[in-house]
């Protein structure tokens, strides 16, 4: 069974940092693009970043460029999102998903990030 | 990277058909074949329902269908069932390794 489990969310002050993790199991992790998608309160889904199979290609939505870093450890079957200089508008549930937004066929249950003073 | 435009709500009675639109621009929906639709029930993870405009992943009922005309993509749910009540999101390739989602449509089964 394909399984993605996010962790690392929490409450952080504006300007702070958090590192999200996503533990993957049930498939060959190293064979897939992986993505982070978020859903802010009262809003829709929004693509955040994705990374290719070997980690050499990384892409970000403009609003997080320079602040967020996506990475992966294929030996540990894990995906990460390092979030720095957090803003109130980054408050959201963050989902880890297998694939790119054209075909994300497995998702985690999400981890909640709240940026507030 | 503006969000795609979806109606905030849609509704239909059991057995009826409902169509949800997703309007973008010539830079995203209008020029790319990578338009997808996702279903999300409250508190649950999203689920892929349609990819590449009109293809269904294995396990998705054929009551769900997708199409595109110009800058607007559409998701049609035929033979509405109670379990179809959920939020639906479209997404599109926006070029240059950018991806954009719609604001979401809450589908209510009356």
C-alpha cells in the first residue's frame, strides 16, 4: 500500500523556520517526482514546490522562492521542505504528494503550519 | 501565477449531472494538455480524478469525465451520488515548470 505521512508542522512566529518531512512507503520512492501542495484556511489548493527523482531539478511557486527549499533522501524514502522566513500567509495544511501536479496519485493526510505572533 | 477560476459552488440531485468549469488563460489551460481534477472530502487527502484533460486513473468511476475548450476545462459528474459531495479542484501546467490550481468548487448533492 502506498503511504505518505507528513510531520513537522506546528506554530511558529513570523520570520521563523520549520522543516517538514514526508515519509514514503509502499512504492519505489526514487522513481517518482514528489511535490508539496498547501491549502490555506478558507482557500483552495496551491502548488508549492516539486523535485525530480534524483533531486537535481527543483521548482517553486514564486511566493516561496528564496525562502523554502525542497529536498529528498532516496535512501531514507523521505521528502523534506525547509521553510525559512515564514510569513502569516504561509499558514496552511501542507500535503506531500507523489508526482507532479498533472498526476499526483497519492497524497498524505497533511501537516498543519500556523504562522502567528 | 494567478489561480484558475472555478465557481465556488455547484449542486445537483442524485442521478443528475453537474458540470464544473475551470477557466484559465492561453498561458495555462489554453495551451497545455496537463489539466487535472482533484476531489477532496472534508478532512481527507485530495484524490486524483482526471488527468490530461479527460483521462481517468484506474478506479475512478466513468461517471466522472473531463473536457476542454479553449481556455476553459470542465469536469462533469453524471449520475450524481451522495458520496460525490466534496470539493473539486482543477490544476494546469502554466509553463516554465509552474503549476496553478483553481480556487475550488464545493459540490453539494441535494
